[in-house]
């Protein structure tokens, strides 16, 4: 699947690697990660020990030396619940893609305010299991109705057949899709999901955030081995 760009980076031609910034890392190590093969960085604003304005100041700073596209993500916490929609709107002005959870309160307020140049990724996380094919299809349809340019589905794999079902669905889905299976059984999906059409794979830069998550460096090494078309 081609024709989609995040910033100036084309998605779909080769698998891309997203490195997760879970706190205010300095530009120098981010530059090294980019040089090793991280294509995109996700700024997890909810994990920063600062206000959204502080995160935006950080984004402005790293933009000076990091040419890679940025995804802005602001998961709900007890402390940000009341102002999360406004925070996402603010983030959307400074990133190339904003992650809006499926069915989040005030999602329309967020999506309607996103600049035309910024992609909307609608995400759904199931930390208990993997829906059946009809359930996965319903997630995609509802995400598109919510204004998704890209649909992200993360599920918990309780057995290998859960991973197989997710990959089969990814291969057959016509919508721009990012998929991954969490848990030990799902770790392999971090590497092979792009073979089935997933646009990119997330890897941690510091510490894993969910079970089965691989480091960005592990994913890059595997991508070089199994996806010859990837040039890094």
C-alpha cells in the first residue's frame, strides 16, 4: 500500500520503524537512533513530567536537529482527563500525525481542529484479547467514520492463532493500517506484520511500555535481515 505520507516520508513502500520517546530525551541520542534506522518518532506526551506546553517546547527543540516525522500521542490519565482533547489539538499543530483513540470523549473536536497537513491516526487497544475478524473489521469501519487517515489496532495475543488472525486481517484490509499483537505470543508481529501490509512497527528507545514490545534497535536489525527493500 503506497501513496500515504507522514511529513515527507512515504509509507507503504517499505516497512517503517517508529521509536517511542517516553520522556524528554536530548537531541543527540535521537539523532543516533535516526542514523541507525528509526524513521519516525512518537512523542508520548502523557508520559512526560510536564504540561502540554512543555511538551510542545520540547518538540520545537528536537525539530531543529531531527528531520524525522513526529507522531503526537496523549493517552488518558487521571491528571489529564479533563483537558486531554485540548491538549491533543495543541499537539496536532506541531507534529506530522496525531493519535486519536477510537471513541475518546470529544474526538470530533480534536479531528475537526487538526491541520490539513497533519495525519489523523485513530487507534484502538485491546489489552485482554484479539477480536474475531468481524470485530476487527468493525474497528476499522468505526475508525474511518472517526476521520482516520490511518487505523492502528493493538491487541493482546493469548495464543499463536490470535496473531495469525490479526495478520490475515491485515493482509485483507483495504484501509491504511498499522497492526501489532501484544504479549509474548505477539512479539513476532512486531517484525512480520509489515509483510502483511502494516505500515510501520513501534519499538521502545528506553524501556518497554507494553508486554511483548521490542526495542527499536531489535526491530531495525530484523528489518534489515528480512526486508531487503528497506534502505537504512
